[in-house]
């Protein structure tokens, strides 16, 4: 219960400081964190299919998140 309360406080603090559209992408990482903690804390087996899927999810998150960085870099180069 305490962990849920702390995570909601953190989530709403992030929403006050960052765009909700950018933060929404990171909700896809919830399953990856859950599985990672299961492997780390509980000794669950880590299957190659999960590693492949996690890699694809991370690549998608990076692709979506980097759009703003790439656009800003292009804009800076255009102004120079």
C-alpha cells in the first residue's frame, strides 16, 4: 500500500512537470520493471523471448521519446 501511494505521488509530480504525452510512453515499461524485479528478487527464469520483446519495447520507447530531441537538433542546425 505504501509503495502504491508513493508511486502515485511520483506520477502526479511528474505530470505537473512534464507533458502527459511523453510520460504516457513510459507506462509501457511497467511490465519490464515487474519482470526485471521478479528475475532479480525472486530468481524467476528469464526467457530469450522476453528479452527480445523487452528489447523491442525499449527500442519503441526510445524511438517515440527521441522524436522531440531529433526535431530540436534539426531546428538548431537549420538556424545555424
